[in-house]
C-alpha cells in the first residue's frame, strides 16, 4: 500500500508538540539529531498504517525522552540491553501522555507478531534468556504467557517502574550482570560435563583394554611441541571462579554473547520494510536573501527614467511625427492626463465601497453595554421591563492595512502591460485617498546590479549557496517602482515615468527612452515569492501594520526552480556546487511553521506551493492574484489550478467568464485568483462615438462601455471586500 509520508510527518510533529523536523529518507533505521531536532525516519512500505503509526510514535518517544548521552563510557554492557529497557520506558511514557495511542501500539505489535517479526513461533520461549523474554513481555506480552522465575520477576518489575534514563541504565546493568552470571554458570556446567564425560571415556577405555589414542591428543594439544608441563602431561584447565585474569577474560568474551535474538530479529525485519531503492527524498529550504542588494531603490529607478527621457536625438526635429521622440512624449503626456481624469470615477467608486464595507464590518463587531445611568424616557415601562438604563455601543478599532503590489515585468506582458498598469494606477490612487501605505515592485532578471572591470554584469551574490537550498537566479532583482513614502507631485511624476516606458514597449522608435536594465525580461515570479519572506515583515514593522494584502499582477507562470547540490564529477579533483531540478521527490521544509510541502514535477505548480508556504508563515497577509489572459487561455487557466474540466464547477466558471470576461478561483495558493480578459481590460469604459456614427455603432459602443464598467465594478468590488 502507498504511504502518505506527509501525513506521517504531521503525526510525528503533533506527538512531539514541538518544532520537530521530520524527514523520510531511504535509510534502514530511524535517526534523531538532538542538536538540529531532525528526526529521520525510514520510508516504510508494504505494511499497515497501524504499524507505521506505531513506529512513528516509538521514534518520537525516543526524540522526546531519550537523552543524547555517551553512557557506554561508564557502563560496559551490550547496547541491546539498554535499548530494550529504554523502549519499554519511552513507550510507557508515550501511552501515558497520549491515552489514544495505547491502541496504536497494541494493533501495531499485533501485526508484527502475526508476521513473526520476533521469530518466536517455532521456538520454546521458556528456553530463551531473560533479556529476550523481557523484550517480548513489553512488546507482545498480551499474546503470550511469558514465564519468569520469582527472581526474574524482580527485574521485570524494575523495568516497568523506570521513569528516568538513569534508572534505565541502572536496571540494564543489573540485568546484564544477571544474564552474564547465568551464562557463565551454564558454561561452567558444560565444562564440568565435558570433563566428566572425558574421564568416563578414559576410564572406560582402560577397563576394556582398548588402546588409548594418545597420539591424537598430542596432535591437538601439543601440535608444535608446546603447552606441556615438565612431566609431559597435557594440562586441562576448568575456569570456575569469577575473579582472576583468566576468568576476567572469560567474562569479557561472554559479554558479547549477552544479546537479544528477538531484538535482532525485529530490527532485521523492520529493515526489510524500509524502501532503500529508487529516488531519494530531498528536503529543501528557502535561502535568506540580501534584500538591500536585491531591491533596486525607488530613487535609482526614476533617476534612470528621467535621464533616458532627456536623451533626445539632435535631429529629432527633422524626423516625421511618427518617428519623433518629442512628439511621442507630448502625446504620451496628454494620454496619461486623459486617463487619470477618466479613472477618478472608478477610484471614487473604490473609496465609497471600501468605506461602506469597513463601516459594516465595524458595526458587525460592535458591542452594546449598559452605562448604569437611568434612561428617564424609558421609566414609563418600569412595570414591564427591567432594562431602564442607557446603553452605549462600542465600535472596535479598525486594523491598520498595507498593500504590496508585485508587477510582472516579463516579455510576454508587452501587449497587455499598458492595460495592467492602468489597473494598478487605479489601485494606487485608491490607496492614496484612503491613506493605505503601499509598495510596488516589478520583478526582472535584466537589471544590472553591478559590473565587472571588463564591463560585464557580475551581480553580487544574494545569499550563500548550500546543499538543499532552493536556488535563486543571481540576476533576479526587484525594481521598487512606487512607494507611499513618495507623496504629492513627485509620485505623479514617477507614475508618468513608468507610463511613458510602458507606452514605448509597443513603439519600436520610442524604445530608446527605456533605461538600461528596465527592458522586459524573464519571469522570476517564484523567486519573488521567496523574497517576500523578508519583504513582508520589514514592511509590516515599518508601517506598524496589522493586515497586509499582497497583489500579484501577471500573465503567466513563473520559471522552473532548481536547488543546490554538491556534485563530484569523475574527471575533476574537487566537487562543485551544482543545481538539480526540483521534482516530486523534493519537499519544501519551513522550520518556522514546522510544515513540509511536497513539490511536484509540474513546474507550473511551484507558485501555488510557495504561496501556501508563505501564507502559513504570514497568516495576517492576504495573497491576491490578478491574471491577465486571452479568452482562449481560460480553460487552461482553470485546469492548471486543479479544476477538472468534467466537473460542474468548471463548466459554471466557463459560463461566468463568457458573461463577465472575468473569473475567480479561491484557495489555490492565492486567497483569490482573478482571471481577467486582456481585451476587456483594454476596453475603455467611457461612452465614446463619432459624430456621424450610425445607430448600430452607437448601440455597440454603449454595450461595450457597459460591459467594461460591469466587469471593472465586479472585480473592484471583490478586491475592496478582501481588503476592507
């Protein structure tokens, strides 16, 4: 049967009640690192959940209660004795801590007994040594009436009463000495029987008159002519005493025979359950990035924009209008002013919706209490009601909100960037009016953070690469396009700077005003989500925010991710830090939350996994996605977000999109993921027709404006609802 290792990891963490790191790897036995608190469990297969749950509980017991001590330096005895006594102690403590786990241990050991993991079904248990019988008593004692002598029961009771590891060591030493003593007695009895048998044989041969094979004895005892006394007799030594050098050597030799066959059988059988073949599980962690190096400062961005815009060619005045940079800048400025004026209706609508929903939410949480002051207007009802006091309604304080916008600056955004920017500007003007602090970052892999002496881009490392760290593209940067720290006229100038660049993306002759490094690039969306782990707490602390909404505007999925791995190639002396692609054998581990997320071979699913991780890390942050797409991509958008095309939900969302040119999916990494038509997004909501327009043209223009308004209001209302 297939084992869900993530569920078993969660079980281990719940049992441990701590930030325990659990790894399932292709190892034969469990391991626990006390310092790092990493519990490594084998990948048990071909067994029942009861057995695996029992084994997990057992190993968690060791993690909780077994100290990291080098006890063997003070106690010279077989480790298997300590393991048996310690197993009994930690399992008893786990059962005491979690009463429901008693049945888990019972069912688990019952299953192991049925499959004869202890190798006892063909043996006489009464003939086993005390160590084996103690082991069986505390593991499968419910299935056997295991015999003990009165003296042996003293040791069994001592094992059942161990509460500390020191007591375990003490009892283990007592059991070891007892078993060793019994083994020595058995050896002595065997020696005596051999001696008696030898004497009987010798005397019998003499009485019968048969020849004594002295030559054969000589071959055995005096092969080299040594080990004989002065009288030429072969000495026969029988060790009967506990003291002295000879007996001490015997004790040491015999101590190696003080073993538990049942414990060894169980260990070997459990090794057979562990899957040690195939692909190894890899547990990844996110690197901590150098944010100061990663983020391109707002001032630097706009200084570059202004410089590029002022570099007008000398012969520009002689160029035709369609090629003139001056003409392009003038038209862009007029277009920006026109857009800003028309956008105020939608901005005011947003503000109104926000204030209404915020007030409604406050009144929903309002509390009413009596003041203790009589309401004189209500005294007339004293015979019918005791509620004669004035009341006061208390409205809770609203939470401080903040917004972070992430803008996709990839090449595929060229055709829709202008429309996306307009939507972004609507939201920024809304934030200004309701005084919500904000930051806007555009992700890129083009910006030259630094140069080598030869003139090549050689960016500083964002982090130190280590094995099993998620790899981040060294050319990845975040451009801080806008910030609420910039106010008034300066912010408007910055918005025009970016608007001018965006307009030039679709004008071949105007792209000279695009600053170096600000051209469209790849899609480091996943890298951006990783960087948000440092950006979000910094933003919250800076503005003393209780609630943050992070809005990501994009038209597609992020690039695939890799992880660092030290690689040794046969033809090289030294290993090097290489990269491996992330696959379904990889698990993303978050030490802060204690959660682990299984990755996938499907690169387009990396972003939802990373978003789930960061949402769990920052529960007071809403992640909202806005996907700009063509109508032909709607079905793919829904399917890639785990909607089966055969379900009614899928069909309903397709019908909704056809009506509104928008669709929303919840809880797919994002709290809400909006899909918006790029064509409708680019449509103006203004009712505009030519003077000589026909009735049909007027009707079409009117319908178009209403559709655009309807879509915008639906999306904007939902957005406001999320942040209010």
